[in-house]
C-alpha cells in the first residue's frame, strides 16, 4: 500500500459562485472553512488542486470576525473580491453570521463586511490614480499596454486615458469605445503578465460604458495572467477602482454604480457587482463597499 495514500488528509472544500445574477452565472471560488491547521504551503497546494482563479481559506481571527487567506493556483493574493463575496454569502446562508456588520482579517489588514438581504459587501479604501505617463520609470509605455490587448489608440474611449487605479489592489483600467471592440480584444497573456509584474498589478480591467453594449454603468473584461488567471467573470477588487474612475473622471456622480462582467468572455458567465461609493461633501471618495450575491454550486474533497 502506498504510504503517501495512508498519510493523505481529505480536505472538504466548497465551490461558491460570487456575484451571481438571479442565481446564475457569477465567478466560482473555492472555499475551505476551519482552515486554522493549514500551512501556507498546504493552502497553495489545495488552491492549485481546486484550480479556480482564487480559493479562500477561513480561520479564526483575534482582530476580526474571521481571518481569510486567498490563493490563486500559483501564489498568495492579498484580497479577492468574488471569493470574499462567496465566503460571506455562504456564511450568512448557513447561519454562521447574521444580517449587519462583520469583518475579515487579511495579510493586508482588516476590512469591514456588510450583509444586506443575503448579499455581502466588502470594504475598499479610497482610490489612488497613476496615469500612463508615470509608467515610464517602470519601463512600460501606453503603446505596450495597447499592444498587449491588440488595441490601437483609436479603439480607446476618447474621454479617458488608461491609468492604474488602486482601492486595495492595483489594476490597469483601459476604456474602449464600444462593446464590439471589447468583444474583439486579442490579449497576449505573456505580455500582460510581464507588464503586470513591472507595474505591480493584479491585472487589466478593460471596460466600456457604451449604452448599446450594456444596461449597466459599465461592462468589463479582466485579465490577470500574472496570477494564473487568463480571464475571469467577476472581479470585485477591480469593480471598485472602476466605479471610482467613472465617478471622478467620467462624470458619473451617483454614489451607487453597477458593473457588469463576464458577458464578453468565452464562454460567457454574466456577473453583477454593486458598488456603493462613500463620498465626502467636497466630492472626494473616502472609501467604498462592493458587493453582490453568492450561490453554493457543489462540494468537493481535496487530498493533502
């Protein structure tokens, strides 16, 4: 008998889709509860076996309601939006938390969580912006970014230049003119990964506000090959920065902004992310809450 088989532990995991639309679509996340005894190497191994863009590991915390560790198939990531929404939606559904305020501890500090009518919302910080002229010291030009997506300058939304926005994680925000251009992107994942490494990005968030493409405030695609995620269907940590960009640079002065994602990926998996901006009297964004609904899809066992 193989000794490694005898020694193997069975780790129960759940697959929960975050940011579903009426119970469908969304972005699947792995979820492992009661993960206190797992090492970082264990968590990376489990996340790699599950093979989804992110897996959340929930354990006890001395500073928040829960400690959450997030792993992609190839590395740790400080925050993950859809895995957070998936986790707290499931915790609420199973009675581990109730309506109202909760919190998560991460390697990057604690963040507030709110449960409203079964939906989970996560806190993000005030935005910082870095325009493409500031990328040059990192050895990256605007042309490099456009080339990595198969875009020309004429394909861009003429109202907004690409920039890096951070509300907890950094993403390159690239606005295109219409839905057809968003659908025809030709991402070069090796180039995107290299640029993301240089600019310390999670990835690219490409969007359009074209009314012919979506009934929401924007529809998007997200590419993060640096974290072994070529494309995913919902990215809460990117929707927050985009909502801030729409407010601060594109004149969308409402505090509630809805972002659609996954419509133009293949295969499509429609997701919806609601962002509530916290805006001071002077118009400055002080923070935000991004959220949506989660749904348990299946349970799996991983051998460790």
